[in-house]
C-alpha cells in the first residue's frame, strides 16, 4: 500500500506526483494527463477535493474549489 509521497505512471500515459494515503491520492498532488491537461492541488480519497487549478490543453484554467472531482468555482 502506498502512503506518503510518490509518483505513479498509468498505462494510459498519465502521471500522478504527490501524496498518498492507503493507496489513494490524498493530500497535495499533481495529475498530468497525456493529453496535456493538468490538475494541481488538494486530493481526498482519490478525487480532487479542496483548492486546486485544472489546466486545460487549450491554455484555459479553472482555479478555485473542487469537491468529489468536480469544479465548484
């Protein structure tokens, strides 16, 4: 089980760098999508939760609060 800081490479080409708790993304971390998108911020139970920034491949970004993997604004 992963707990603490680490890097995980997904078979899809995506990558996560950050904190883990009981094998789940939890704490601070960055998820880099193969497509060029990126999320950096807070995680809880494997989902974006708390403050974060989601960068789209086209250069636009959503910055603010996330809950259960969804952008709230």
